[in-house]
């Protein structure tokens, strides 16, 4: 009986250690990606970044914070958000902020 308890305890430890540390071991060295698919995904992702979520166009604006207009920041927002921002901040303009030299 003592030998059985020891065997069960060891087997339990092996299973626990295997489940804890071995979960990703089978996939660690495997490369399942196809290079062509990766390139297509990269191109698609770049297009989506330009358009934004749900295909909406992005607009660049120059945001001049109220009370600190010298700290102008270039922001890129979805078209509806950019228009709403410009409506609420009359000193902001479309396009990037001028570069400081």
C-alpha cells in the first residue's frame, strides 16, 4: 500500500509538471505560418491602418491645447472624430502641425 501511494504521488507530480510547463512545448519550434499569407496580412493591415476601423478614412489635425497653444500636437483621427474635434477646438487646424526648429 505504501508503494502504491508513492507511485500515485509521483505520477501526479509528473502530470502536474507536464501540464504546467509543457503546454507550449509541442508548438515552441513549429512554424505554421505561410510567408505569402504573412505578406498579404501585412499589406491588409497597412491599408486598415490608413482607413481606420470599419473602413473609415483617417484625418490628420494639428491640436493646439487650450491654455498652452505652444504645445501643438499632430493627431490622426477618424473623419467623424476629427470633425467633432475641430468643431470643439476652433484654434485647431487640418493637417500636421508645423515643425519646430
